């Protein structure tokens, strides 16, 4: 039916990773990215070494189930704060992404930051882009072996230190350091140091942009936050086209600013050509902006052939002021309002939380028993947890039924940061309650601080 | 070793497992390249050819090659696992790993860690252990874990489960008797006595007599009539009805009732008898834990002051029992 007989070819379903040797770039955004690297890494490598009140200031003690964040100690029961923190992080990402695209990816994400560090090491040892490409192509000899060996050693050193630091958040880092130095670290500590070290080495040294392209879930769902007023790295096609190469054939009449030097492609860590428009691989690092600005300086043209711009700004030629005004659009305001609401609730509840936790478990063995005086007795187990650092004496009270009273005069002493199960007997007059279950409540109050009090609901059962 | 009752099933599972792994490898290999049509210009079609809603096409973008490596890695892992660990039919694996042995090894580690502490207590008299605040805390946790389901978190018992905080003991309240009870368990049986006592009226009369023994309100005529029939009960409870701890027969003259002291309940007890079991904990907990538990239970009816006065070697000032 067709004049051309359909020919066939073999498609490889799995493609080899293309070699990407990002070219070094300098400029405003490169500086900003290094600020990001220094800020996040000083924080990450430095925090576990800080001390407060005779202990590590930031320590997620899994064994004791206590998370220390400076003066704050969180318990497993405070897990809701982690959920809150994650929601705040998510909405923070939403706001930033709606305003300026993948800013997180480009400047602060560990994947970007460690790749930046590893690239820096690579440059120090193997040289600039052209030297690295040459080294890549040349056969294995002493020079290549030496350079590659030195690079991987340096990478491994950074990676191991990173793994060590990470584990140092979960087990006291000074002790861990001493154990590693004397070869007495436990098998699991050693395993996790090596595991996170290997993950850093593999991801920042070998996987790089593959992580962003194929593994990262955020990279994919961030596009849902984009709209036509989101700032993205854009090539101003209206100003750049036709390019120099095309100009040659089209004659001198057409004058696009793009000289087709290819710098924007060479500096790109994910190896794309930004002039093809917004692509899912673009992590928003603005290396191409810096690269192009440098070239524009040399050819005497204004900056901004590649720049942060919104789709609308390019299409409707909006001024910067107009673009800025559009930041306050419903989508951004909505994200920001939710973010502010959750953040304030989170901080408020953290500040106002009581350092006392209470769980009431009714004895399930029996409905209730009759004791002298015709009273009905129910037994409860109260799990009282003093999350304060100091010891307290606590008073246990019951209310909700007029005649309900605790059989033994109830005060208990609890050491700082400790928990205890306390059996409690409650007696009530069956004539003042109905047959079946009656709602009651227990209140535990610190005798030295009435504000430290927790109330928990329970049920008092009068058997038929 | 293997749980198969028939050798066939071991082979059946092994063959399916090997075929499945080989099948995965073949599928992966055969699907890593695909013959595709070229368009008119000789270009490879980069879509799957599926079109939805008139113009939505599906790209046929290749996956990264390292991803395929991960798939092959899972096959390598599966083979390595099946060689080392049990999984391939009835084959036990080169490491000889067994869940039961792993459990025992963990128990051994725990014993090595906590055994010395319990051994220390085991060498002490129960009365002395009962004075030790740490032992009491351990005992309380053991009690809440293993005993509270029946005896209640406060150890005051329920219907059919004795109160452990009073001075009334079915099998004796001496430390050795309590320890015996926990180690070996108890089986308390009262046979149905209706026929031995006589008619329904006789049963009612005996019930009233029994109630009168503990000064409960009872009908004097029935009490007088029932007293004559109590002989049937005296074999275990004794003529004076003070019970017999060797048999676990309760004292009927106190105000403590295991099943209830109303006329109906007592009559039911006489007519139908009672059958009750306390499980043995010796093998499960080990003597060390039972010893500490015994001290805790003994301490419930012997406040620290009483214990110390009774001559136990009271060393540290014991905290006042705050239950």
C-alpha cells in the first residue's frame, strides 16, 4: 500500500549514560551556588560537633528514643512534629517552586551540592573541561592512572567523612570518631558510615544528573507547581535567533544575538541545550545564564540572552516590575498561607507543649468488681511519662463520675525523662452511675507546677 | 529441617523458583533491544505507536543502562541468597541458618546480659529481695507483663482469680509456697457436690450455713439444717471449715470469696463444682525471674516496714510502696 517498503532497525531499550564534562563557570549564580554549598555544608559538618549542657547539641538518639535539638528533646510520642516539619518543608518547596522554579534543585539539594564539591575536586586534579575530555580519551598510562587514582581517593575521603558525619547525628560523634580511630566501632556503625559514604561517592561521583533525571520524585512533581508566571531559566529566542550559524547563510540582514558558541551547553551539568526551551532535565542551576552573560560581555552585547524569565514575560515582553507584581498571584498566596498557618501551629504547639504524657489502659481482664460498701471498682494502668529533664511528683485525680474516687491516695514520684506504669483503682457508687460504661477522665498534675497537667479520657464500667 | 511432608513438594518449589529466576533473566535480555519500523525518511520512530485522544502519543525513550544493571543485580542477589539461606525447596542453604537457632542465640545473648543480675537475686532470700527497690521495679514490670491479665494490674484479682494483696492464701503465703505456685502452676478442683449434699433444699441449707461462717446474713433455720449436711464438705474444707492449703481448699470462715459470696453463687459452686488453673511459669520465665516475681508478690501483702521488722536483712532505706 506504500511505495516505500517499511524498513526496520534495532532500538536499544537501555541507553548508555552520555559522558558529561561540565565546563567551569563564573558569575553571579555560580557565586550564589557556592554560598549554598558553604552554608549547607558548614551546617551539616559542623552541627554534630556543637555541645550543650554536657551533651551533643543535636543528637537523634535512636537507642534511647530521644531526639535532642539544642534545648528541645523530642520523644517518639512527638512524632507528629516530624509530620508537621515535613509538611512545612513540602509547602516551602511549593512556594519557592511556584515563584522561581527549581531553586532548591539548583542551589541547595544535597545532590547538587555534593556534585559541585566533587566537580571541584575533579577540576583541581584532572584540569579543565578540555583536559578532562582528553584524559577520558587517552589510553591508560601512568598519568591517567595517577590522576584518576588521586581523584577517586579524594572523592572517597570526602565521602567517608560525609558518612561519618551523618552517622554522628545518630550516635555521639566524638565517641564514634574515637571508635573509628581505634578500630573499635560496632559493626552497624561501621556499616552505616560505609553505606552513606558509598552513597555519597556513587551519587556525586558517578550518578550525578542521572539521580535528578531518573530517581528524584520531586523533580517530576515540581512541574505541577509551575505556571506561566513562574521564573524559569529561559533562552530569549526572540533576541537570540537567528543564530550565528544560520546568519551566515541567511545573509547579514538577520541579526540574532546568539553567536552559537555552545558555552551554555558545555556548562550544563545535565547536558541539555537550554535553547530548545524548558526541559524536564533542567535543574535550574543557572550555569548557562552565567556562561552566556560572560560571552555577551566579550561580544559587547547586554546580559540576559539566557536569564530567569517567566513564559508570560517572554511572550508579552513584560518589564521586571510587572513580573515581580505577578509573584503575588493566587497560587503563590495559597501556598504561602498554608505554609504560614502550619508553621505557626507547629511552632506554637512546640512552645506550649507540656512535658508530661499520659496513656490510660483499662484492665481488660474484668468488667469491674464489687468491693466493701457496695462500691464498684475498676482497675486501670496509667502510663505516666515525665519528659521534663527534672524529677517531679505527680498527683493523679479522676473525675467525670460524681462518686468516683481513687482507692489509694495517689501521688507518684518520677525521675527526669522517665516513664512508669502505675496501677490505679477507681471506686464508684453503682447507684450514681448507669449500668454499662460511664465516661470518666484522669488528670495527672505536677504538684510543683499546676500548669504541667494532662487529662486523658477513660471508661468506668458498672457490670450488670 | 524442612517442613515438607513429601519430597515432591520440595522439588516442585525448587523447580518453579529456578524457572522464575531464569525466566526473568531471559525476559530482561530479550527485551533489551527491539526491532522498530523506520519512517519514510529512514528515521527511527521514537514513539511506541500508541495514540490516544487523536494526538497524544507515547514516547519510546530508552531507560538508562545502569538501570538494567540493577535488574541483573537482583538476579545475582537471588542466586546468592538461595545458595546461602534456606529458600530453594527443601535445601537448607550453605550457612545452615534457622529461625529457631537464631531465636535461641538471641536468648543466649539476653541471658548473658541479664542472667548475672537474676543470679544475684536468686542467691538472696525472698524476703530480702522484696526489700530491694530495683528488684521490686523489675518484679512490677514482670507482674504487669505476665500476671496482670488475670490477677489485675493492681494484683487484687478478679472473679476466679485470687487477690494477691491480702493475707488469705489458697496454697500458702510463705515465700516457698508462692514460688512453688508460680514455678509449677496450680490446678484447683472442687467436684460437683450437689448429689453428695442431697436435695436442692439441702444445697440451699448448706449454702446458708457456709455464709453464716463468715457472719454473712443468713437464714438461721437453714443454717441449723445445713450444718448437719456440711459433713460432705469437711473432707477438704475441714470440720471447722478453715480449709486445707495442701489441697488448695479455701478457708470458708473469712470474708474472702473467690467466686462470690451471695447465696446463688455459693449454691452454684456447691452444685456444679469449680475448676481452675494457674499455668506454670518456671520453664518459660526461668527460676531467676520467678524468684524476683515471688518477692514482688510476697511484698504486696508485706509492706516494707513489716518485712524489715520480721528480720529480713534490711539494708537500704526502702521507699514507701507507692502503688
